[in-house]
């Protein structure tokens, strides 16, 4: 994996413009994005992208996943779910659904 190496100019009042490639990669153009700034003893200044949501959890907040979450909540509210007494009953039901190719909606039990 190739990592970016380049330079960023420091403008008046300390403004630093990051290259567009890095802003896109780390979603730093998103509202609320920030950079954590750390000074090390060896004189290195580290910048870490910080978003309101940790990067490894961002998938949950994607538009597609949130739509799926809303659909799941609607299914629960409408009683379109099944409950099982044990894992084997659940697996048996999945096998039945897979073999029938059914997408039927079953009210809660």
C-alpha cells in the first residue's frame, strides 16, 4: 500500500490546506471533521483525522445502512419477525427459507 508523501503550505494565521486526495481518503471534507494535533518530543507534529463518528464505525452511518436500519425498525413495529427457542430452530428455518426461495413476511410469534 502506497502512503501519501508531500507538502502542505502554512498560510497566514496558521492555516494549512491538506491535499484533496487526503481529504477525500479520510473524509475530512465531511461536516464536523477535525484533525487531532500532537507534538512529539522529537519535534514531529502529528495530525490524525477525527470525525464525529470513529472511522471504523462510519459504515453504520452510511445512507444505505441507515435505510436498512429504518426498514428493520418498521418490520419490528409491524410484527414482521420470528422468534426462536434455540439456535437449531433458527438454522432449520433459514434452511427452509433458502430451499423455498421465499421472502415471505411472517408476523411475530
